[in-house]
């Protein structure tokens, strides 16, 4: 045992001892070579093979196995085999010899059911981990899943999954295997979706899994739509794309959306052409119309093809209102991300139907992978997913409010002089009573401080000033130095809840989830959900870099060169997620990055801002296996700014940026 554990250079000594023992056996002395090799120490019951594996002497392992093959699989007092010891000490070549040459199973378990992959040194010996993951990965993951219910083992398994998720080489190795076996995510590897604290399965693989699930769910609808004589094709009026779609889907229901793609049957009135181009044209027109109040005055044929039979299906008032009201508006001035405007808690039937129809259309886009040409605010996306919002979401949708609240929060004194109370005054779009059913009219708020605007579609919307108390009696409760943090938190949460918990979002959510169940969507982050809705952008990295600006860095800074090196290595999915992360939109600016706009419609180029480097306890802390476990990058989306810490190496930057994109950055959260 001493010679076996002495390390490289002592193989000759081991060989001489084994040859001597062999001669004694041949001499008829009754000496058992196998028994001598299997001798163990008193403290841990470890054998010579354990010591050889621990010290990295793979030649000794070969010699021991030559004389007594069972020795390489014998466990010590805890059931740990030489492979466990090789994994724990990061002995990559010993792992390869034991598994690939000597036939030791990578799933061999100790007395607690722990396999060698759970013993591996993820922080310092990555090659050893990758050698273990190179083969039999499904079986190893299955062995880890088998002990998840054990209180003793669960924490260790989850820690290993977090390490695999946050260290790029491990993440890439796992996902390369999953990519070739997507169906396993619905079977033996489903626990990777349901039990992992972070996304160990990459977005592209989860998206493929989602498509398999949705295709299975809606297979019946597809079959029926292909063979039903009652199927009504969608015929679209050029100047009334949203109205045409809305009436069609309200007549026929979601089965017409979950069956054949629109490209198979959709056409514009008077034009027989069908196909993907027609579908893209339809979605472009719908996106334009639902973000625009009323009709363009110079559109001479605005209603030329809407016949009386179609109009008679809805009342005149509700039809005019439905066609003339902008369902979505910019989250803040100049930013190309949208969500519903502030509306009353109770919506009239025609407006609720409109938002539900929009939800069905978005569900269709996910199901059929047909990108909807619009970027949505993070608050909108999180409202659909039922996720908690963060300070960054407020910065995106209301940057002036966010800056004002930051000023209050950072004041060292004198907050009382601002004369603030625990209440919020804001504008709300109130709908006229004539656009409501009689039983809805009692809920219309009529305030004297209001302005009215009648759009070209025929519905007058009234903008009113409303006051909402953040706490009971809040309008009379003064904000002070002692309660300012509570005020900032409640004010921010109220602003975000006006979007995420609005009646409009609930109607969109209800419609979308009829087609794409929340049980499937819950495995995606808000930026990933945006990619499911809007597709993956074809991003020109050279144009992106050519129009970038730097604050605290310059083009020759190592961190800048490493960042663009990483962006060039990214997949289209990852580039889209980075663009969404930094600008709030995953879509390329029209005309290229030179035309990137920010808050207030001002030109706002993509900017990389230098920030101080610090350690973070997130994702496992310093001992997590990440390179230094540094803080993650953040962003100011209203100014298209990526705040990039001064990472010391490319590997540290790569890990931090990919973690932020794949798993998100924890912000100022509101529970």
C-alpha cells in the first residue's frame, strides 16, 4: 500500500513486490497474491488500489488489476471505490484507465448511493469531471436522481447540478448529450427540468422539448383541421388585419389556431396567395394595428371590405371600439418595448375579448414557432409567467420614476421636506360608458380632473388622475427618513403590479395558457419567453461592435476584447438573450445598431460600462467551482448599457456573462 500510494516513479517497486509474491505462490508456499493486494488499512479499509488512484499512479492500477482484477472495484468502509478516490483527487488519467481500460462502471456507488461524479473536484480539476461525463451520462444522472429524495444526498446532488449549470465546459458537455437525446427530458432526465435550482438544460434544448410537448398536446387539433370540411380559412382585409383575425378567432375558437399553421390557409382579400410570407405580413400588420389608436386618415379603403354580415356579428359600438383602441403601448417614451396601458380593474367585454384574442395569437406564435414582430416589456413577460418583478423592470418601464425613487432612497436626510405621502397619483385610461354593456357601466370612474381623446376608431378614451394609497390611510402618512425604504419598495411594487397584475395581462395570460400551459412555460425565464414569442434575431456582430461605445473601457481593454470574443462564439439564441439583457429588446434595430434608441427616443448607442469587481455569494459562493465566483454583470436597458465588471481573465468573464444570461441576475425584488 505504501508503494502504491507513493506516486509516480514507484511503479517499479510495486511491480517487483507483485512479482515476488507471484513467485512465492508458484513455489507452493500457499501465498495468495489476490489476498495480499486486497489487504486494507485499519482506519479506512482502503486498499493499495485506493492509494494508487488517490496519488494518480495509473500504471500501478494496471499492475494491480493484472494480478487481481476485482481489486479495482473493492470498496472501503464507506463503500468508496478507487474510482471515487480518483474523482475526489481529480486524477483524470486514473479515471480513464479505471473506466475505459479496466471496466469500472461510472455509476458504481458508495454505501450512500453516491457515484464518483458526486465526489469530483469541480473547482480545480475540470478535466477529471469531463472524463467522467464523457460516457454513460444518462446512467450517472439517473443515479443522482435516484437519491434526490434522501435528505442527506439532496443538497449534494443539487450543488453538483448548480456547478454543471454554471461552469461552461460542464454545461456544454451535458447539453451536447441532451441535444442528441431530447426525448429523455420527458422521461429519465425530466428531473433536470423540475428539480434544478438553475437551468442546467440550455434554452435551445428546452425549446426543442417544449415543441415536442406542444405537438403531442395539440396533435388531435391538427388532425381534425386537416380533415374537417367545416374548417374556415382566415381571409384578411389589408387595412384591417387585427379586426379580421379577431373576428375569425372569436368565431372559431383556439382549435383553428392549434391545428394548421396560418401559412397553410391565410390569405388577403382578393389575393389567392398563401404561405409563410403571407403569414409574416399578417403578423406585421397586426403588431402595427394593436399599438396604434384609431386609423390613419389617409387610408381611403379603411373599411372597404368589411361587409354587413361581418359587422352584424358584434354591436356597432363594441366593434368600433375594438378596432380603434391600442391594446399595447410603449412601456416608456422612445423604447420599443410594449405592454398594456393603465386600465380599470374591470374591462368591458369587447376589450377583454381583444386581450384574450391577443393571448391566443401569442400562444399560436409559440406553438408554431412563428415570430411575433414586437418586443414586450419585462413586466409584461413576468406577468404572463407569474414571476416576481425586480428593480430593473421598473427602470425599463418607468425610468423617471425609478430615478426619482432612487433619489429618495439615497438621501441622507431631509426626506420629510419632499412632502411625500404613502400614496401614488397616476394616469388611468377610463373607457366611456357608451362602450360598455349596461351591467358594466356602474364601474366607470368619472373624475373631474380628466382629459378626453376620441380616436379615429370611434371610441373616446378618458385619461383620469387617480390616487392610490400604498397602505391604509397612506394619503395622510408622511414619508420620512425612517420609513423611506418601505415607501420606495411599496411605490415600485405598485407601479409594477399595475402591469403584471392588471386585468389586461390576466386576459392575455388566460388566452395564451389555453394553447401553451403554464406547466410547460414555467421552465423558461422572462428573456427566454421573449425569444419564444419573437424568435431569434439574426444579429450582425460586426455592426454591433462597430457602433458600440465604452465608458471606463476602450476598444483595446482586455475585458472589451474578451466580451466580443465571447459574443462571436455565442449561438444565435445567446446573442439574442444578450441583446435582450442589455437593451430590453431582443430585436435588431431597424437600420442597424447605429439607429439604436433609448429613453425619450434619443440616440443611445450600445454602451459597455466599467464597474468595480467584487465577489458574490450568488450561485454557490467562492467555493462553488466558478472562477473566483465574481459578481455578475447588470444592465440599464433604458440607456442600452451593459455594466461589465473588470474581470481578470477571459474564463471569469465568460462564466459571469453566461450565468447572467442563462439564469438571470437577482435584483431589487418585490415578493
